[in-house]
C-alpha cells in the first residue's frame, strides 16, 4: 500500500494473474551471464534477495496449508546504472551517454538488486505476519516514496493465482493510511516470467520487470525489454515516455482509512500490450475512451453508492478503519467448479470476529 500499512495475506489458489501490492502486493532470474546479456541487463552493484512472506492456501474447516513465498519490488523503483554510474539521472532524465536509444540503453545499463528495508521501507521481519510498506523512506542518498511489490513463486517467476471457485482473503491495518494516499492489492495480467526472454530482457521477474495495468501507464522505464526513453518528459509528474503498458486489471483493494473501492478493468487485447497513440487512451490527448482498456472500470465504492456510514475511522462505521480487519473476496462460478463461468464476485469483511456484509 502507498502509505504506512501492514498487510497480511492468506488465500486459496485462484484468475491467472499476478498479485500486486501498489504500492501494491503482487508476486514476481533470469540471469544471463553478466558480460553477455544482449539487452535489459542485471546490475552488478547490489545482490537481489527477495524478502520472505508466508501465505495460507487450500483452507478447509480443519485449517489451512502454510505456503512460503517471497516478494519482489518493481523494476521502476530500482537503480539503473552501468558499472555504478547512473543511466537514469537524479533529475529524472536519461543519461545521453548510455540511453539515447531504447535498445542501446537496455544493452548498456542494468537494473540492480534492492535493499528492501533500508532504501524502500519494506519489512517482512517475521514473514508469517505479512509485510509492512512505508510510504516515505529516507535512505543514504535520497528519499523513496511508495513501492510496488509482486508475490513470487520461486526465484524466477511470479505467483499465478487462479481465482475461480475460490476466495482470496487478507488482513490490513490502514489506520495510518491517510486521505490522499492509496494502498492497493490487485491482480494484473503480467507474464509469469516478467517478459524474460534471455535476449531483450535478461532481468525478468526476479528483478520485477513486466508490469502493466489498465491505465496503460507511460511512467515505466522499461517495457518489453527496451528503455522507454523516446519523448521522455522529465518535467511531468511522474515522468513519462512515448509508450504505455496495457493489460487487464482486477483491483481487489484500493483504499485509505477514509474510502475504499474494488474494481474490474477489462482490455480488448490479451496480455501486455506496448501501446502508442490512441491505443493507450491517454487523458492528456483527450482519448481516454479510445484506448484498448476500460480505465474507469466497473467499480464498487460504498460511500459513492449511498452507504456513507459503512467504512471510515471510528466505532460509528460498520467497518472501523482505525483498527485491523480482514477483506474477503469470493469468485463464484455457475456450477461451483473451477471450470465454470464466473458469475459473481462476492465481498465481505471480518472485524473482531464479526462478519460485515458488503
């Protein structure tokens, strides 16, 4: 989540997608020999060690199976360098010496491992209790804002969730996640290997590559193994390039301690699409509804729909966001089997042992 927040996840297997914490929770070596990688390389300055996180699956009345996983931070947050020299500069520009061309930049520069706690404020100490994500972390060289994590299924691949005929449950503490911040847990249609191919992308899921969502973001530094350097606008907030990365998105949880929503977003093309022009549906171009993805989505926001006392801080609300609670989402099929058509997504909350219907 994009603020100081604690998130504990337990789930049963479930849509083929990657879970991400936006900061987001999501799960993500592709390692070609360092001196031989043909493109988007692995840096040499910091070893990558994924923080451990535990989940629970295959839950029945008698209990659940504990599952050891790990998390990885998105490539966009990582240091981009060539032998310790910045390829992406402190003023949000690309180095002209190494990154004047998308393919050449990927060949010259690497994305490095991460110091999760010290640099990014990500702590999974006692991984059975989930992960804590701080919004602002002051490091040795700069301050970091936010994070985006993916859940891993081993060193080299993201964990894929198949949600039909299952439920997905996690616990949150958003008491310090104030208005203006967004903590998110969602699924996106990322490639399981993070678009690793050993040629254009030699970093892969181990280093958090391959992100996409239904907003077709242009702020990604890397898309499909190439640097997004063309038409890079360093003055934009955030800085953006010519290309966007589109794919379907299922927002399980977007919230702070004052508001919450969950939202499916569909796209007309499967998988990650590297978009340009109208296909991206850019707001600034007045083309929001011309793109391949439904950016608005079909959202459910209790307050906007008239239930203004349902969610908020304090005991007067049905769900008191000043204290921890659980979020349960069920994916119900037409015949109650994994193969049936998805016919309903059912949401409810649990707080102090009490089930609170949505």
